[in-house]
């Protein structure tokens, strides 16, 4: 059901252009969500022991820097589109909470 909402949004916003200021390409802006989600994973990787200095400290720090660069580039490049995307993403994810059966 949630995937259908994203498909409908993609169709209306990108292919028909009927959504006004919400008209952006969600296939490009989802990078913001992915790179934002990678940062906590790299932090958890740094907290876990037994990986050595290179795998446990150097690579996660470099990866966090790269993620921060990609997020900054997305916000600088298209700030309003990113903000609208995050608003739509939050609304769709909050509606998914109602369908959670836990």
C-alpha cells in the first residue's frame, strides 16, 4: 500500500506535473534518505570492537565525511526540492505507522 502511494506520487508529480511545488523527481532525492541513514550505521560500526584501526575507525570516518558531503551537495543544489521531499517522505512514513501490526 505504501509502495502504491509512492508510485502514485511519482506518476502525478514527475510524469504529469500536476503537484505544483511538490513536483520533483523522487528517484533522485531518495539519495538524501539513504545517505542520512548510512551515518548512524557507520557510527555503530565504529562503536563495535574487533575491526581494527582501518576498518573500525578510518573507513567509517571517511564514509561519514562522504555522506555529509552528499547531503550538503543535495541541500545546496536544490534546497526547496529536498525540503519538499522530506515533508512528503515524513507524511508517507507516518501513515505507515498506522498500518504497523506490532
